[in-house]
């Protein structure tokens, strides 16, 4: 069975990210797609140019990932993770990314392209000890932090899992503490593990 036919059947001839049936085409999930059905997804004419970066991201369009991120197809999960990562400035996208689980192999696949796309002069986030922080890391608070507007104090020693980096500020990261997403100064955390 040809790859395209297999993916058409798997996806019921719909975009595997948004569910549209318009302008469908195969997309090999980089960086090492071999053209097999396991490493390709079916994308519509609205998703593909945004995925490839030839058109700006429309955050409202990508709310479709709420459903597609739960696909049983690893290539679809990888694409959902990448798009949610690109949309991490949106609260809803960060929340979805926090709840998306990929095993080690598929997470490495998802992060592979992100790492190669990162500009070399990008902002570097470091913890209190100078260790480089990356999206998804776990950090530990090194002092009690009063969370303004939330009415609680984040205690020293609290682990913050799955942090997000604030793209334009090397001194800020975001993480979930006591169920609330907060901004934390990097000088008050140390990288775990």
C-alpha cells in the first residue's frame, strides 16, 4: 500500500492537525523523514504553510490541537508538540503543552527540529548557578517567593516541572506552582537533575 493511500485511510482523508478536508497534502515530519506513513502526516492548505513558516501563525486556527494532540499517531503528536511550542506565548497553548506527554524517543524527535531552528544569538536563560535552562526542564526554587495577585507563597525547595522560557527576557521563566502559571526570576531557581 502506498504511503499516501495509507495516510488517507488513517486520517479518513482529513488534515491530521485541524480536521479540514481542503487542499490536503503529505508532509514529511523533519528532520529525518523517510517518507513512510509513520513519519508523514496529512496537512491541509491552512496548516502546511504555517507549519513550514511561509505564513505567520494564526493562534486561533491552532486551537484545533486540543483534539489532535491526543492522536495515537506519533508523527501527529510530534507536530502538535512543535506547534504548541511555537505558540507558547499563548496561555492556552502552554496549558496544552503542559498536559501533552511524549515518550523519550518521540520527545527527542519533536525537539530535534526546534534545536536546529534556534538562532545562534538567541537569548540564553541560566539558573542561579549559571546552568543553561531549556524549555521543559525541571527547576527547584532556592527561596520563598511571594506570588503577587495569587495569594500564596511558593516555598523554597518547590520543584517546578516543564518550565517555559520567556523568549525576550533571559531573566524570566514560566512554570506552574500550586496549579497556577507564574513568572519566576531565573536567579531564584536551580536546575534539577
